[in-house]
């Protein structure tokens, strides 16, 4: 049920097709196809959607070295690249841009495909006792 | 700072705590209170904003219930998100919120305790650790935590504690109690939840 909701949202999100302005840098028409290079972002993009499963909303994204080429992006993708100058979660991006998570996932997926962003998914499952203990220490800092 | 420099900073592991309750019991207040008085000079920086309020003219195929987000820096290795679930939120979003969560804070107004029944059902059915925070509405101090515990039909080990959702320190103390409870649960043998 959950998946169908998110999947349908992603299908209609701008990111499901091609977001205008989200094109990998250095792939202009005059350069022709760049075989071998395009497969890497495609693999990275698969990680964003996890074979149809949406990434957890708390997943963090960061910029890659390519992000400096992102000046020509549209407003929302460019803002996301700016936000990802430090690790930022999908849910924070949604808050900052005032857009639904499905839209964030779509644009982030395109930016990963374009090589601008890297996704750091949480390990999954319940947090371990050692993680909880460290969290407790962090919260107790005055 | 150049992008290349940032590339080498360690990426923290995200953790999340869900804040749920019924309409008007203070989930938004709770999440925003954690953000409001953050000393900007420490790493305990916080952002807060609703997700899903669409600006006029922005077309979308779906709408998302407004989800309150607060970020709490807890050292270099982890970052904690407080996610406030709106009362009118869809159950599909509850599923996603619960997955991998540290646990949940269930806010209750003891004068309208039935408002929070659905939230208690939600966290019990997902078997995530939770605490019940009795928000300090006028008259709330007439109810003992044990009364609230009984009224909600909670399992014996679920903490019930008073909270003032307007006060950052009170909210953080509630979150700390939740993490302690989650830690207690993680070191004991877990049995499957009993079918009801």
C-alpha cells in the first residue's frame, strides 16, 4: 500500500522523466555520445530508487566534485545541490523547498544520475544498542 | 569553502524519532520547541519547517500531509531528526515514519485522552519503542502517570512522563527518556508482539 502511494507519486513527479536543466555536465551535442561513462550514474540512480523502493526519508545526500558544474540547473535542483554542501536529508530538503517527498526523490534521483549528488542511505533495521548509547551521549551534552 | 574540501568530511548516520498524537495535543509545538532555542554556536543546530505546504501555483500530482522536521546535531557520527506526524496524516506515511525509527513520543492531553488512541495503536502495531508524554495543558496535573498508563491500556514497561511541549529542555528530556527506553528494550530478549 505504502509503496503504491509513493510509486505513483514518483511516476508523476518531475524527476520521473527528465528534469529540465538536470543534464550531466560536459555532455553537450558537440561532444557526441560518451560510451562507458553514462553507465556509472545509471547505477548510482538505481540506488536512489532501490529497484522501485523509495529511499528512507532520512537518507542523506552530499555533493560530488561535479556539483561545481551545476550552475545551469533549474531553481529546485540548484537549491538542492546548494543544500547538499553539507549532508542533508531528503526530508529536510522537502521542508526547505516546501515540496512533497516524492518530488524530492524524483529530483534527487536525476541529480544522482547526473553525477551531482551522492546518496548515503541509512543502514536499515532498528538502531543497535551501541548506536543508541552514542545517541544518548550526544543528547546529554549540555 | 570549496566543494572538494567538503567531500572529505565524514557523513553522519541519520536517526529519527517520531512524534505522534491526536489533533491539537502538541506534536507541532513539541518539534518546534526543540528547534527554537538552539544555541547557534554549538553543533546542536536545528532546522524546522513543514513539508508539503505547496506554494500557490506549484502543480503536483499528489499532496503530502505537513510533516514537521527538526534536526538535532548529536556529535560527528550521528544526526537526529524529530519528525512530527500531523494528526490528519495518512497511515501510509506512518509506516514509512516507523521504519528504522529509534522510537516514538506519543503526546497525550489527559483531558482528551481518546484523541491519542490511534497514535498508541500505531506505535504498538509497528512494535517500535515509545514513551507517552502527558502534555502540560491546564488541569493535566490532576492526572497521575499511572492513571494515564491504565487509561491507554499500556504494557507495563512503557514509560509515561509529564512534558511541556513548549519548553525545549522538557522536550529533550522526553527524547532522552525514549532513547533510554529503546536501549533497555534492545538489550533484552524480544518476543513477537502478541496478536490482539
